[in-house]
């Protein structure tokens, strides 16, 4: 396993599913290319010139749909399902945090080594030449209003986190999710379930990979 500086080629602070997912795909592709150009001699000797998998992760924020934001704001003010003008104003500052995982691999017998015991999939001769992608998205959580205001103002989430919670480089530590959950979910564990879900195409290849 190797790690690489893989650019996302999207905004410093991705907004929405589309841009965040694209950032993850770009990172996975960049990691694949970096790993391919730096394959250790010990592996080249086995006839390998490319990785089996590459993984890209990208964190982002998203606006709640107007209808959903209005419902949440109204519920908090005790207004049932009808939001007042004040509720709608508060709803406009709501941001949700989430992240996308993108995994690039192939349909090779090595990539599908962990397939389910009852899987009927059998890799053909050129399966390793067929690109296969898997995607997973984390759970999402609402950012505190003070953080959301800073991000809406153009600040990257990690910097907003540092400012509000008086920390330094929190995005390389426990992350926003870590301080908000009192360490019950840190930045690393936040990604675990979605990364496992991104591997589903190789666990059930007969359902996802062209036969």
C-alpha cells in the first residue's frame, strides 16, 4: 500500500454531491497514475506495472433542499411543518458535511479475491484491462451555524473549524466530526463505512461487473 499526493482538481471547498464526487474520482485517477509510475522493482519483477486498486477521498458540504431546510427550521421553532419568515432565514444558513469515496480497480481475479462465497463471477482473460469503479458516500451531519456562516462566506471548512474551535490544522487531525461527536467518530472512522460500501462491486462482482 502506497500513498500519493493526488490533486482533486476541484474547488478548495467542494459544494454538493457532483463536485465532491468528481474530486474523489480525480484523486483516485491521480493516485493510480502516480502508483503506476512508481511501481517498486520487487513488484515489477512479478509482472505488475499498475496497482490493483486506487482510492480517492473528497470531503464536501451541501445545502439542504429548500423544502427540507424549511421543515427542519419549522420543527425547531415548534411550528410543525410550516416555516415562518424567520425560520426560512435560519434555514438559508444550513450546511451539511459529507464525503465521497471513489475506488478504481478492475474485474481481475485479484481484485475480486474477496468476493462473496456464493458469487458466480469468474474473471476472463482480459478482466484486468476492464476498469471498474466503486463509490460510497458517508453519512452527513449539520454544521454549526457559526461554521456554516464562515463557509458560506468563502472559508474552507477546515479553516472555519480551526477558527471556531480555536484549533490548528484540524482537517489533518480528528476533523470537524471529531470535535462535534466528542471523539466518538473521528475523521478516519467517519470514512470507514463508506469505503467498505465503495468496495461492493468487488464483493458482488456478478452484479456489477459485465460478464
